[in-house]
C-alpha cells in the first residue's frame, strides 16, 4: 500500500513538472557572455556553398516585450550570416526594415528588383540575400498569394503565403543557381510554385529555402518531394543540431520540423544542421530555428 502511494506521488509530481514546463514563460540563459558562446563555421571552397533558411519573426509592436523584440534578435542573425560564412540566405516573413538593416549591417545584397532600402512588403516577405563578392544577380521575382488566417492548434500566425526567386551566377565558376525562398501553407500555392520552377529551371541546379509550417508527412512537403525535389535533411551525409525547427521562444517545449531546404537531387549535401540556439549560441534569432546546409556543387567546368 505504501509503495503504491509513493508511486502515485512520484507520478503526480512528474506530471505537474511536465505541465509547468509546457506553460512556463520562455526560459533562455539569463547571462550572456559575448563571444564565449558564438557559433563559427569555416568558409567553404569555390565548389561548395552554405545556404541558410530562416523564418524571421517580424518586428511587431504587440510582441515587443520579452526576447521576441527585434532589437534583441538582430545581432544573432547578423552573427550567423557573418561568422558562419553563409553564401545565400532565404528569409520568410521579415519586414522591409529588417531586410534593409541586415543588408546594411553585413554587406549582403538583396535579390530583388530594387535595393533593400526601397524593398516592398511583398519583396521582403520572401527575401533572398546573397554574398555579392561571390554571386551576380541575373534575374529575380516575387509571387504573393492569399492571406492565411491564424491557427492556434498548429502555431500558424496571420501571414501571406508566396515565394521569391532569383537566378544567381557564381563569379568564379560561372555556374548558375536558381534559388527560391517560400512561405507555403496551401496545396494551391505549392502547385503554383512547382509550375514556376519547371518553367525556369532548364537544367539549372535548384535550391529552395522553405517555411512550410507542416511536418514532412503533410501535403505540402509531400508535394515538393513528389515533384522530384530532395529534402536536404533526408539526403545529407552528416546531420547535427536540433531536429525540430519551430519553438515559439519556448525551447523546453517539443518542437517540430517545419522548415526545410529542398534542392535538386543531383546536388550533394555534406552537412545539414538546425542551429540549436538554446545551446549553441544562447541567442534566439526568431521563433523558428535556422536551417543551415552545406551543398557540394561539383567541379566547375573550365
């Protein structure tokens, strides 16, 4: 009888602890030592490139209270771009002011019809930033879809789905890449983007940075795989960091893989990493974790 009573107390205590963990305020390390817990990656050679996909929480006034504030997050994004030698960054959801600040602070270029200081809201929402010392911009465009209502059950917030695209040319090897950055929620928008890809690819290697807010077995990720695209998570030679990508600033909660880097199946992926900011850097950049992928392009033709 006593054993049963003790077991019941232990189980109820564990259940209460789990409930508190689910409802607690965001807990990130309160003391940050600048430079002591930063993430650094070596620069890749000319036959490889590093791509990062980041669903960047907009700087919205109603959330500017805790670590969600953009002023508290911007240095982390700049750090990841610079110190990890990211060649191409696909952003989803940012405001024009955030894109402009990132380009001014890092020297990266915005792949759009205008410069980053005059970027439109639609252009910023699916922005592609690239290292201009390595790439030339050949062409670019943006397709915005419908507004998507918030869904508290899945964590989806009010947003507008769509995608941006850019054709980049490597200055050294003269190789071209077709890059997409997309925020997709519906099968209709996924079909629109897939059709656009087919009309533009023409044998050019393809890379897609994607916030799908859907797990791999759900319709939109399945549609991209069915279209012949490879999920870098599945084909990488080495995987590190976290598994899930969405945390909503509660890193002690279960998180799901909602963010992806898809690519042409002919490209190789030596390393895939979801940057676990709670442990690697102690600094959140958004309510989603960044996905960072090293891609091997193969030898350039002489």
